[in-house]
């Protein structure tokens, strides 16, 4: 039976690695084939096919529930009910709408909407809204968070921006939202947001600095409800009833053991529902149920059997959970503990068990964190030694009890005030650790290096005295200091990042790095900090020789400060330096300036008589082994005419579309002189500016130019000097992503 369950789990997990879903007829045929195999010794194959078929069916149902392409970008009046916990931050209300419908139009069952400067929105309310609808789509960059996969795993079939709306019904069954409002009104010594995260699993009230501290110290799991919180509550309830029974305080007519197991599981399930019943909570509830069932029946199941059943149970309920990083981290952490503590000879003291658990988890999860593209906390083992018991034993009891006793005047508020103060002390200590040892963002490594590093981690988890165990350290260190392939002399790598409506292009030669523009920033939404800087770090960039900011508009220069704060930058140039933050110490772009890096030629140009920021854009030409690319910023036709009288007006292989393909750019005169083979467009999908304009696209088509658009293809990388087609993110096929679009 255990072999069959393992095969079923592998079939369910296989969905995560499929580049495309099989045709419907095939996954309908799979269960029939499985039934035919069941009576024979090939029954594990049958279980695998059952799991794969069920996972593919669920994935196909979720994909079929996405917004039709014909409605992408349209504004429709829709009506639906708000679910979950709406998030209100920086003047934007973000919420999920279910049970939505529109006249003569089929809509996805669940949508995620944003309302800028909108009224308060509460869970359970029914609204009629004018929404600009979008198909689920996120930014696609190397080794970055996959927003498309997250949306599909959350069964969100569309996103959108609310333009107008009117409430059609009051809140119903919004008990989680009402509890959150009560907690927000409590004096928690400035830590009501962290308190809400701990009690309800809603981290919207935590600041960006708070999240950074938690990430740097590897303690995010403490404020996002995890299995340990659920297990702790179940254990307290069980021990409380067992203690009452031991001292004769439990009613004799009620058998204490069934009641202890039943109430402990009820408490765990109730806390899980309060927290939103996410993957870690579901896994914890299943495992707690199995352990309590074993305790009730006095059967020894072992440690791996409950974990396997929990894994299968979670995936049967929702096969798309395997698309979430938290799913893998949750089960992997438990598996590491079972592997390291199971079957050891001789007991450890409690303090040895606790300290070893922290560093063993850190080692065991290191390869997984790397493959998921997540930062690795250096201070994590030390921080968790103190933070885990502090939150579990000191903060959580008054937080939950205070929430339960809120209807009683002063009692509930007093307990929550105490819990808030305890959380405040926790953050002070974590901030000190984070300042000394910030999180390490590992460099992406080749597959063979990762396999050797993972093998090293497994060896280090083995008991002392096992042969070859000391080899674990050098193998694991391969993940820290991986061999890097350097760019050959005379070639350049050009990477246009997907930053939405903005621009950021990374240029690397053998020994030098240049960043042309740094992505947009709109309010607190800084793509320099969220996309550009993390991507550079994961690509192994440890410093920038030149940051060239074409001009000072927010969609090109907004992320510059975040990049400069995160990486050493030797020099900053710009076509509009006086409009940039003084901290950047930007120098002016000078036409005719040339330099050579590792056999690659660079030359600058700027229209010195330009009157506005766009026209001041500093233009950069790069030539490697006879192949050229021209980066143009936001110049328009007036600047283009002047450019045609400069030394840069020569045949060019690649053109970065001026001003994101606006109507007032990419003149026929410019295209006739440059004769580009292909054009790179960086823009936001469905942007309000209408970029790229149909007239400009028509010009590109007439000249037979290949078009590579970030909105359709994500990040785009080309090897300048090889005269080869570029690589794009959508070439890495995943079943949850739309296929690449060549022409917008």
C-alpha cells in the first residue's frame, strides 16, 4: 500500500514539471489504463496514472476558467461578492471577487482586482463594478517569482483595475474580516499588523521593512501561520485535558482520551480555518489528525507514513498546490527533521535536539531554496533558536486568548496589548541580526552543480561516522562558490528585463557590467528593488561599472536608487543628470564619448539642444564582432532626425524601440538608415498609453523586422556578436503560461 501511495504522490507531483498539458482525450484515457493495471503487479504504475490524470484534469479546469483572450483589456460592468481579506495599502484596495457575472459574458469564478483611490471594501459585500479586465499575467524574468503560477494555484482566472463601482449588498459571513477590524482597533503597541498576521495569516499590515527583516533572518514562517502554530495549539488542548483527567478534574462519564484527541483536532482545524487554510495549515491538520488517530488506536504508524498521507491528501484536494513554493518548503522541512532524527542510536538532550534541528533544516533546505529562487538567511539558524520558542510559547498564547476574549471588556485588549509588546521586542532583536547578517541571494547554478550540492546536503544530514559524510561540505560549498562561465572576449550579453511599462537592459562583457536604465518606480512600487536588483544578484552581478540612465522619467530612472543602494556602482551617467536624486552623483552624457571593454565597442550620443526629458535621452551604441545594437531611451522623431546626422547613423542589427513604440517615434527615415533586422520592445501589457502604436508596428512589418516584445515574451537575452536569434522567457514552456507572442 505504501508503494502505491508513493506512486500516487509522484503522479500528482508530476504536474509541476509538465511543459504543456496532455490532450483531454489522453488524461481521460489514463484512468481506464490504470484500472486495467490494478489487478497485476504493475499497480504502482496504475496509482501513478491515477494521480497524473487527476492533476491534469484539475489544471485544465483551472486554465479553462481563465478570462477569454477576446475580453483581455476590455472594460465591463460586473457584479460579484468580495471574499478573503481585502488589502488596503498606499491608496490601493486589492481584493478577490467571486460569484461574478456580466450580461451575456461568462467570467472566471474568481478574480483579483485593484481599486486605486477607491472606497473601503469589506469581505462578504456584494459590488457592481466597472472593471478593466486582464488575463492572468506577471513579469517573466530569469530566476524570479512566477506570478502566473501563483495566480493559477490560487484559482484566479483574471485580474483587473476597478474604474467605478457601487455596493449592492452588505457583508455576509465575513467573520474573518470582522475579527481583523477588531484587531486593527486594539492598542497593540504599534504591532497590530504583525498581530493580525499571527492570528489570521494576513500579512498585509506588515511594512516592507518588516518583511525584509523576516526574510533576512529566515523567520517569515513565524508570522505567516505554519504547521508549528497549529501543532502547538493542538498539543496544548490535548495536554490540558490529559492533565485534568490525571488529577480527577475531568468528568468520569466522558472518556478523556477520545475527547482529548477530538478537541485537539477541532482546535487545530478551527485555527486553520481562522488562518485561511493555506497549504502548510492543511498539511499540519492532516498530520495532526493522523497522529491523534494513532494515539487513539495505539498503533505505530511511523513518521514517514503520516507525512506521505498528508502529502497525498493535500494534493488530492488541490493538485495545483505543487505550484507554490510554500508547499515544497513546508513538506521538505518536515522531511528533513524526520530523516535526521529518525533511526538514530541513543537519545539527545533537549538542547541538543533543538540546536541541531535549526542548522540541519538550514542545510537541508538550502538546495531547495536555491532552485526556488529564494534568498537564504545566514542568521536563520541562530534567529530561529530564539524566535521560534518566543513566538510559539510566549507570544501566541496571549494573542489567541486575547482574540477569543475580545468581547470581554479590558481582558482581551490587555492580552493583545501584551502580545503586541512581545512582538515589538522580537522585531527589535531580529532587526539587529538582520543588520549584521543580511540574507544571501544565491547565484543561479547549472543543473550538475545543483545536483552535487544537493548530494552534499544529504551527506551532511547523515549520522556521524557514515562513510563519505565529510565530502558533504565541499559539495555543498559548490552552491556558494559555483563555477561561472565567463563571456568570451569580443562578445556581449544583452538582457532586456521584463519590468512592465519601463526599461532596464543589462549589458555584460567578459569583465564589465553596464546597466542601461533601472526600471520604473510608481509610488512605493519600485521595480528596481523588486525585479532589477534581485535578478542582477541571481545572475552573479556583484557590481556595476556603469549605470547609464537615459533620462529622468520615472519609468526609466525610478529604480536607480534601489539598485545603487543594493550594489556598488562605480559611475552613473545620464542625459538628464540634474533631475536625478543627488545621491546617485550622476554625470552628464557626452556625445561622441567612446570606450572599449573586452573587445566590445561603446559610443554615446545625445541631442544637446533637446528641450524636454524624453528628447534628452542618452543613446548608446554597442558593437561586438561586427553586430550592433542601438539603445535609444525615449527619443522621438525630432531627436531621431538629429541622430541621423551623427556617427551612430549606420546599419544596425538590433534596435531598442524608441519610446516603447509610441506613435511619435520609430520614423521611416530612422528605420531606412539603420536597417535593423529586429526590434526590442519593453512595455507593460495593456498599458494605458497604447504602446506600441499600430502605426509603428506597421512600419516594422513593412521592413520585415522581427519583433521581440517583453509583454508577450518576458525577458529577452541575446548574445551580441554571434548573429543568433535571442532567447526569451516564454521559450521555457510551462503549461500555465500563454505561448510566446511574436507580434503584439
